[in-house]
């Protein structure tokens, strides 16, 4: 049966690894701090944190302690094979973007699914982000260091998921993208066996830097913002 325990320290005495599934990203740094201090590998469900600073502090503490961790959206493990290609010159993705007022980064609550899908297809290397916002949507444009442009559009109150990959004059569409929780669960199982994060921590942190730059751009009325 399932055992319910009163706190994280009690749990840590009983397990070999931890899935941090609390929904509020603001609590994750303090919760992760306890898990890392006990040297337990951990998966942190979205959002990894509510701020870039908290995300980087989780990574710093884990690195110092030698504790493996990763965080990922299930959208990363949807079937995106037909839109992933080294020949892509640009990518546009879309997905739902409802807001949660307590999270500093508006994309971190739910837009992160679309952003993670964008990074799955584009890879890392974004330099500059510009966000344009309205009541019903946010459109986030990133320029990568090799000149490719990636666009994430998040829609309110809800939408499905989709991707358009551009290859010269051609475009390849994947819509609707189907969420595959089983594939993510399999990756989590492998991670606890091997201690190797299936998503590099550096990529997860760049995703948060992307969302942080998008927030700064949004707050400035749409001026471009560099990743920090």
C-alpha cells in the first residue's frame, strides 16, 4: 500500500530517490535543498522553480553535493521526430499558456511546455528574446547564435500543441502533438537507475534563462532582452 508521511525528512529515510511533484514552483528550492542534503537523486516536475535565481541555486547545490537531478516537460518526449532535423532554418511552436499570478516568470507555470517543445526541436544556443503580449496570448521570439529563429506562442485560456519546422521553402507540420506521459515516466525510471539526467542540466537552465529574458522583455513593453 501507499504510506503517507508527515514531512520530507521522514520520507528521505525510506527512499532511494525522490520525485518532487508539488505544483508550486516557489516551494521547490527549499524542498530540493532537503533532498540534496540527504544525497538522494531527484526529479523535479514543472516548473523547476518560479525564478531563474532559484533554478540556478538548485543546480548549484546539487552540483556541490554531487547529486543528480533533472526536470522535464512530458512534451519533450512526444513524437517530434518528423519536425526534428539539422536542416531546420526555424521553428514555431504553440501551446496553452494560462497564468498563475504567484510565479515570477509567467511562462514557467504552463507556457514552459511550449518552450520545452521549442528547445527539443531547436536545441540550445538562444541569445536574445522578444515577447509581445495581449490578453489572450504571448508570442515569444528567440534568435539563436547561428541565426535561426524560434517562436513560442502560448494561448489563453487553453489550446492544443503544435509545431511547424521551416526548411528553406518547405515547412513540416506536427499537429496536434500528443502528450506522452509514459515516455517521460520511462526516462525517470532510467534516471534513477543510472544517475544520468536524460536532459542536460545546462539545457534546463537555459530554458529558464529564456523564460527570464522573455519576462524582462514583456515587462519592458516588448524590447529585446538578452539571456543572462
